């Protein structure tokens, strides 16, 4: 047996040290909190737009404009959350990596179901009520996931099952 035997297994990447400044958003904890907060904010703004659309049903032109403004703002916030989560997905502490994975999956799954539910109203007008209930259920689901993630991020605790559908 040769004495210069090298193990074939990869060594884990060293964890980058925490940085100071940036209102705390340069630390692993700050990035995890930011991602969870942006996820919660994105779905809250989209729910607000859907609720305003349901209340302003007779005024069709105002409805489309107000929903579009809320949708653009919500999508912008969700893209920002996804970019922060993707950029820091494998760069932080192991507990912070679970938060980035959790938030990214919440955004992708939530917006996929939100969009498919929104398409029901375009198939037939009577499915508008189903669209409202689907989008309400998705907003509650994403809000609960993001709130639990936010609480765990404040405590520097990992998400128990970041790749799961539920909490």
C-alpha cells in the first residue's frame, strides 16, 4: 500500500467568516432574515393586490391597473428574495443554507400555484371565485412558511425540512 494515498472524497468547503456592517445584512443571520422577510412581503403584496381586485370588480379599468401595480411590486420583491437566496445558497453556515433553500422553494412553488390559479379566471369567468380561494390559500401557506422561517432565523436555528412542502 502506497504511503501517499489520497482520499477520493471531497473535503467540505470552508465556511466564509461573517462580515460586519451593512445594517447586519452581511452576516449569515441577516441574510437569512432578509430572505424570509422578503418572501413574506412579496406574498403579502400580491394578496393585497388580489383582494383589491376582488373588491373593485365593477370598475374593470381600475381593477386591471391596481392589480398590475401590486403584481409588479410583488414580483420585484420576490425576484430580489430569490437572487439573495440563490447567491447565498451554499455560502453561509449550514443553518443559514437551510433558510435560503426553504425561501427559494417557497417562492417557486408558491408563485407556480399562484399563476396556475390565476389562469383559471381566464379559462372561464365563473372560475374567478376559485382563483380567489386558490390565491388566498397560497398566500396563507407561504405566509406561514415565511413566518416560521423568520422566527427560526432570528434564533439562528435551521429549518427542520427545507425541501418539504409543509413547514
